[in-house]
């Protein structure tokens, strides 16, 4: 029998689902910034967690994991909070178990949050060293397999040449030093120095916890930062196009690490959904996961807003749905199935070009019902923290998808 103090949560890249409809984003938990980790959703993850306490003042529920492989899925579907829950605070998470659920992570970020992880790593202050210095990231030189810098050290007449080896270091890092500031959360790194013989430079040994943290997970985080930068300010080559594919998005400029890390349309939209600024998350998840046609790819718009065009096959008609990240409405164009996909896509591109030039209000007034049926579904209560209007939006959308 299920303990009444425990509940089942679903752990996803979008956040924590308390039931199939109620999702608390990672930004509303005490986990690190979503930039520093990614959940491996190759399989569904359900945890049984204990409800430690509830804070009425900020509607925060405190949770502690009890079982990381719960099979009580029926309980998850039937759960309904008795009080408003705006945020979650976790404690006592087992790091070895948690890391097994992650695609990538910056380990140190998890241990900065008090009580999030059940055990703490060894502090760098516990290391044996003769002295410690700090160095600006801007003054680091990234070489193949090592980081190099020079630093004036008390007691030495010349600046000390410091070389810190790490096989993951590559020269291309020279061009993305601001990314390291963001990932480290500071503009300087710490360097611990041990001295065997003061007069013999080869006897000096150097260690930096920040440089030591650079591994395959760190490189993955750099890629995500670069992708998010592109999402905020896309630089697509063909300015005459209104609709783009995922390939167009990645072909627009060279990746920062000099290698190809393009994504499929589904992978790209999942990455976008992990961003904090996506207000229409539930709508995008529903459209991309349950409705999108398997015969066509999700397309993207850059202007007038960054958004997505989904292709959905109804029984009588084919539908193109334009959903933007933070807009207040969903646009639905429905065509007879006898019209081929390429022609219908071109018509949609012309309509979006018209909206770009004339604005949404004028388009709605002038919209001609030539070959299509047009519907606009308003996102009611989109900015409300108390009202979940998604079910109503979903019902009104499904009515149109004949």
C-alpha cells in the first residue's frame, strides 16, 4: 500500500510532472540552472518521493527521493495536489543514482546547493599544496591538451609559467572564453601550486579544480550554450525565406568547437523547450509529441517571432499549425488533402510573409479563405500562475483538426 506521505513524480527535461498535466519547470526547483544538465529521456523516469513539508508563504513543496525506479504509474495519473504548488525543493538526492539519469552535467553545480545532494565532494581546500593563486580566464591560453598562463608569484623574480594538463582542452577554446565564465560562474580560476624545489621549475606542480572539471559533459554544455545563443539571435543565410528547416538553422554559421553538432527537428525543439523563456511549453510539447506528422519535418520561423510550424494529418484535411515561443495565439491553416504538401507549404510561407510585412491584426482582417480554412486559438490566462488553461486550448485545437 502506498505511503500517504509519498507521491510519484515524473522527471523530464521540461521539469517535474506531479501528474500528467501539472509540470513544475526546473527553474522553479533548487536544481542548478538547466544549462548545466540534461535528463536522458530515452526511457521514462518516475521517482517515489517523500513530501517532507509544505511552505504556505511561497507555495513550495519539499521532497526527498525514496525510490528512483517507481512502477506505481497509476498513482501518478490519479494524483491531484490539495494546495497550490509553485515550486519544489529537493534534498538528500543520491549523486551516483542521479548522474545515471543525466545525458550531461556540470558536477560541481549540484553540490553548491545546500542539502540537494546527500553527500558532499572533497573540498579543494583539503588538497596538499604550498600556495594558491587566482587567474583571470581572459589571461588563459588554451593549447592542445593543456591550459597555459603566466603569473607573478611572490618570491620569484620572473613570472611563473603555469601549465595545467587536460586531454579535453583544444585550441578552439581561445575563441569562447566568455562561455567558460558562464559555466564556471566567475571570471577567475583557482590554481593550487606545490613546490618540490624552489629553484627547479620542473618540480612545480599545478592543479585547478575548474580546469579539471572540463570533460565530455563540459563540452556538451558548451554546445548547448552556443545553440541557445543562436536561438536568441538566429543568423539564417537566406533572408528571402520565411520558413526554415533544422538543417538551415545549423548551416547558417560555423559551430564554436569546429565540429558538426547538428540536431534533428525534434532534438532542436526539445532543446528549445529546455530554455527558461519558453512560455508556450505545454502547447509545443503537445504539438511536437502527439500530433506532428511522421511524414514531414517540423519547420521554423525566425520573424516576426521565433516559432514552429507543425504539419498534422486529419481524416479530411491537412493542417499547418504555427505556434510561437511566447505569443498569445495559435494559428491554424487547414487545406483539403487533395492539395499536395509542397504547394500547401508555399502558401503558408506567403501568408507568414504577409504577416511579417503587414502585421497580425491586418492579416486577420484581410485573411482570404482561398484554398484554406483559417482559425486562431487564443491562449487564455497565459500569464496566470493559478489557472491552467492548457486543457481548454487543447480541446479547442482538437475540434479544428478534422
